[in-house]
C-alpha cells in the first residue's frame, strides 16, 4: 500500500504561528483548501507546546511574534523536534535574516506578501519529507528493536510483514491480521501500536472467542449499575479503557452474532452505548483484529457478517506460518533459548548443527508459539549441556501429543523423556511440567472455554489466565478439540 506524496501532504498537520490573527485565518483557509490539516497559535510558548505534543508535520513561522523572537522559537522548536520542517515568513526579508534563519534549521523562507502556490508547494515538500523520515525511523526501530519489539527473522515473508506494518502503523486504518494460530498475530498488533501515533496510549487486548455473548458484550462496551443481575456497579468497557490507544480484537472470527451487530455499529458510527444506558459515547480507538479462520468462507456460510468483514478488513496483513520461513528457525530458536535461560537463571546450552537441521525439517503445526515452548522444555529438561538433534525432537513430538484424558491427575510430566538414563529433574521443573500438562488437559476437556476450564481447576478466571500466560498457552488453540468422556 504505497502512499503518494499528494496523499501524505493532504493528511499532514501544519502549525501556523503568527501574532496577526487575520493573517493566520487567511493562511489556514488557503492551506485547508489544498487538503491540509491546519491549526494556528499566536505566541512562541504556544508553538513550542504544540511541537512537544508530537502531532506537527510542518510549521509556518512568522519571525516577528510580539514578545517572542521568531529565530529563538525556530531554534527551540528544532531542539524539541530535530526533523521538523519550518517555513519562515517575514515582512522584513533581508539576506542577513534569511541566512540566520537557514543556519538555525529553517526548511524554507518566504517574504510577505507571498504567492499561495509558493507556500503550498514548500509545505507539500516539507510534509512529504517529514512523513518519509518517520517511515525510515519506524523501519529502523523494527530492525534495531529488542525481541519484545520486533518480529524476528530475515526471510522474505517476515520482511514483507514488517514493511507492511511500518507503512500502515502511522495511519488510523483498521487492520486485520490473518494467519494460523501461533504465528505471532498479537506481537504484530503490539508492533502496529508501538509504531503508531497512539503509542503513548493504552494497548488493550481481548479474545473474542473466550467469552459467551453476554459477557463479551459487557467487556467490550461496558455497562451501568443495574443493567443486569450481577451489575452491582458501573463499568467502562474496553472501548472506553482503550481510549487514545489501540483495541486488539483477537479471534474476531469467533465473535457471536449478537455482538457482531454492535461491533459493526461502533465501526460505522464511531460511537457506542453501555449496556443499560441511553447515552452514546464517542469512540477514540484504533481497532486491530486477528483471526485464524478464513473469514470469506465464514461469510459465505453466514457465520460472519459480510458488512463487518469489510469494516475490519481495510488493511489485511497475512502472518506466514513457520514452515514457510524455515530459514528463520535458527534465529528464533536461539532467541527463545536465550529468553528462557534468562527467565530461569540457567546458562544457555549449545545446539549442535543436527539439532538445527531437525528443527528446520519439522513442519511446526503450532508455529512460532510451539517452537518457543519446545525450546523452553528442552532447556529445562535436557540431560546434557548440549542440545542434540535426537534429544530435541523428543520434545517436538511431545508438544503435539494429546494430554492424558484419564479421570485422575497426570502421573508424570508429558514432556519428560522416559528411561533410567534420564537425570531426575528438580522439584520446580517437575512441578512446572506437570502444571502445564494439567492445563492442557483441562483446556482440551473444556474445548477452550476459559470459564469452564477455570471452574474445573478450582481457580478464578484472572488466576487461570495468568497460569495460561505463564505457560505460553492459548485457550483459542483448544476450541475445536474436546476429550470429554461421553
């Protein structure tokens, strides 16, 4: 999705700084007529405050500002935003003044009276340059960012994803992340937020398939006291909690029909109403959604609203499965190994070449999430200080084995390699492995229903979600599987 210079300029925000209010209004109207977003202030401090808020793409600055010296304002603005292009206006155009303004970082210089086309042309170029610099900076952040901030790998597939994210992140467009479970859709959503103009606002995520219709509706839109039996106090809801930031709708393809209707209305009208209330509230969030379903097929089967699909799929980004970027596996495996070692206070073991070859040959149906879990299990339960191919694949095979479906507790951790030659794990390692196996069993029995799974485990939902997070498990992976005895 390439942006032309014209579109970049048309959406740029220009700040006009002049103590002549009539001239400010004239310039504002002229620039708005050319599709630019314009605001104006009349003093130096007001201008610097606007620059510090970070929402200015170019500035038009008069050098005579009453008590303020325009050249000082120029220098201070450039200190706050080094790449901010500033076009200087003055009725006292001298060579000396022009040289001084350019030496302090002015992008251009016009004397009053000026021609409309001269100012518009300079600002178009200035805003375009500002947008390009932001894009380059975003790409550098992706390349240089830490593991929590980037999508790791150098394959063509993941490189294309990173570039798409960098291009669309600064916009307000709704993004639909598509791909199999475990491909990193939430990480991509967080990266979209981190590179957006809403980065200072909250990032709020919800799994739309983990809650029944009534509860999901209340979670998203909130409710007022007395709206239903258990509504003992008013609640804001996630559209309110994410105000000024990003709302991530994970597993949006699982959204119940009743909630789909309300979600469509919010995306169309940018307003929502809490349950039990008659007052609508304005929506100020950027929506990013994700699904591992084929939503076109869901639309054809009348399980998902077509109009909602088009509202969500403004910009689709497909997350590639791990098997389609096998060249990234060595980098990812090492990254997960180091991360798990740091978390558990263990020295990072070596991986022999055959181990990496074995990892690259495996199809990874659970994608990146499965690889992360396998590397952590191998780190904790490896009988040697070197990860070997034949040993590592035991953990790979066990990551795909169903958890025991007996009525009692699991006797041994499912990922523990059998045999008398296997060193006995520590109590903590055995407990963690057992706990993970138990959680998998409960999720399978409840078909991924977190409320039911939490009840089976005798825990509240908050504690249960924390257990899932700690063990890298997602309830959505178990929705189509049930081992419940008949």
